[in-house]
C-alpha cells in the first residue's frame, strides 16, 4: 500500500540491504518476504502470518559478508538465491535447516570465471548449491523472463549469463571500466541492460552475444536499471529473425532510418541523483549495411580468430574471454582493426587522445570516458585464476568494444529527482517508483 506501511521493523547491529517478495505464492493470506542483511544473514518473513519467521546463515557459517541481493526462483514456493560481497551465490530451500557446522562442498562443475559446488551432507541442508562467480563482490543478478537463464554482474566488471539448470556459461560482456552494479532483462528476454561504475548503461544482445549500444547521460555510478514492460516491445513490430547475419543483406529501408520505431524503453537511476529514460529503436538494434563495418572486415584475420571490434557473436563455449587464442601472435593489437589500420590515427576521437602516450592513469570516479591508456594494450588472451580479465586486453574486442565502435545513446529524459543517490527504480502500470538513500519513496 503506497499510502500506509503494513509493517515496520527496526533491526539493531545490522542493516537490511536487499529484499524480495514471492510473487508466485502471494495471496490474501500469505506474503512471503526475504530480507538480506549487512552481516550476511537472510531472514524469511510472512507479513500476514506474523509468527512465521526464519533466519538463514544465522551463525554466519555459510558466508560472513554482506548480502548484496536476494531473489526467489521464478515460480517456486521454497527456493531462493542470495548473493554476497564475497562473490558467492547460494541456493537455499526455505524449508531446510542450515547446519550447526560450516558446510563442506564438492565441486560440481567449473568454467571460465566460475565454479559451482554442492553441499556435502547426508541429510538435505542449506545451502543446496554454492556458485563462485568472477572476482570481487557479486552485485546483482536477474532471471530471464522464461526463468531459464541467470544474468550476474560483478565487481570485476563482467556480466555473465548462465543457463541455470545446466550451470553452463551462455555469454559474457565486460564493462568499459569499473564494476557493474545492476542488471535487467528486456521483457522478451532478447536483451540485457547493465549499469555500473563507468557511468554508462550498456545494452547487450543475448541472442547475438554482443554489445549493441551504450547510453551516456549519468555523471556518476548507475545504481539501478529497469525495462518498462508497458511500452515498446508489446506494441512494436517484431524485429527480423536473427540468424547468422542474414539481415545485413536486406536493402536499406529509408523509412526505418527516418522514423525508427521504439522497440524498447528502459530507465536508469544513479548516484548523481539523476533519473534517465532511454529508447532503444530499430535503427540501433538492426543496423542496415551502411552502418555496419562487418563487410569491410570479414576477409581479414585468420579463420576462427575474430577480428577485434567486429560485432560478432561470442562463441557459445566456456572459453569466452580468449577470442584470439592461438592466433594472437599474428593478429595486430585490438587497437588497430586490420582493415582500418592505415590512416586510422588521423581520425582518433577525443576520448582516445587524452593524456600523453605511455602515462598510466587511474580512472577517477566522476570521469566517465577517456583516460584509457593505450600503452598497456596487448592482443586478447586468457583470463586469470577465477576469471580476472585484464581490461587492456579485452578493450576493443567483442567482449568490450571501444566507445566509437557501438552506437552511443542519448537519454530521452534526464532529470535530477533527489538530493541523495538513487537506489531503486520500478515501472508500474500507472507510475514509476524511485527511492533514494535519504529514505524517500516517490511515485512519478
């Protein structure tokens, strides 16, 4: 009820950091709520049945770090996931107990930058599974609309998309720099939007495994992204079927270029207290041949070695961040796409030119783009122990295209709507809900 709270709880010694209602079981006689805490515990509450309350990870034997995100599994009554600042993701059953000792694990499977473990136990107990994903905190995760895929964003700047049941990596993307803080799927499951410490929103195509656009409008970290399910895709014409790039052979349609249909709309909210609204239009999602560099580059590079900067699908395997593999000695650095190396430097963009060559600069928090040093760049190569990606190696590859290699979106609306950093963004049928660190919940 947006007019009066139905419950109020005050916690001492720990702070609630995240929560999730079980929409699947919600009814007049039950509202199941999960709350994650800064010390690592997860509480189960029922707001109607007041006496129902359970505490998971109570002794902090499973994980001692902050709970960054909790979510009920789609259309389940008892299963939920909790991610932590440790980079671990745990699968819980609300009906099972947590053990009296720290859990022991067996390795189930592992791939590029992740491992999955099962709990060693004679009787069922929590956690059922433990995922170790990327380097640093796992900041947020989201299930695809069909419930099959799980998108995770981490402090190492990587978006990783897994097939949840088979625990296989389906795709991956790297931020321009810094950690990724938030993630959201489009209502049809075709696109994933992320926001983070590069002050950008990034649109990644799940079907093609590539970045299709970035949005630049925030002046600080992007804390929340959300698609508007009530406009756009529902009324928009269906996009051409994506099958290996056949759409590039269609003749350019001048009408589409002049008045592109709005296919998707999404919003973002940031630490700069600004709320932005973005339109994803057909001309960005389905560029016609004149906009695509694919034609010029297809002939160059070895077979099986993707040309850096080419909007090409990531190989659907567990060895995603090694696009150059064996051919790295022969292929030029990602800075210079082979077909464009001659005369390329005459048209360097402003962002690339900042700072004298060879100076290594750290990114300051409020500087969005630029400062990427060109001196340390090498051909793309392998990842580190648990998925550490060298930013200099992936910059200019399909994993992380350069700024000028993908369309840069401007926000449709960009408005300062709070005095403190914005933390929540929700699209409802009749309004947009935002919340900020000051504790104000606003409807728009």
